[in-house]
């Protein structure tokens, strides 16, 4: 069985996820802003602009710290669903990301939500 990084990196959505999370986990919000500006589909940015998305990610970083992949729920070529574990507080989050089929595979859907307690 392939390890998580290979499984994620095999999909176009996964490669977009890896790039975004590298900037997020490094806390490099200047590069993350540029990634969102160029890497997200225009219609998606009209619904939720770059600066709003960046504020959300900064708040997530303050609350949860860095995020690490705990499990791959689905990794298709243009869509990915992952369970992430948080550095702070042990929270688990579900990330879903879709990209369009044409190059440069811009993000067309992004969701990061805390998982409900399973207890």
C-alpha cells in the first residue's frame, strides 16, 4: 500500500492540497495569499474573496496550529477528502477540495470543517 503522501500526490487535487498546506503549515501567509489568488477559480473567489479565505486560514492556524494528514477518505484525480489532525488540542478536521479538469487545475471547491465528536 502506498503511503499517504504518494496517495495524495497522485491526484491533481492532492497536489494542490500539498502546495497550499506547505504554506499554511510554514505560516507563510504572503505565499498562501498568492497561491489562493492564482490557484482558486475566479467564481469561487467571488463568493469568498482571497482576503476572507486568508483570514479564515489564519484563524484556523491560531486555533489548531499546523495540520497533518491522519487519513485519506477519497483521493480521485480532481477531488480529495482527507481527515487532518491538529497540532493544538488534538482536534480532527475534514478537508474537501475539488479542482477543475483543465490545467492549471484551479480549486473549485474548498471546505475545512471540524469533525463532530464520535463519543
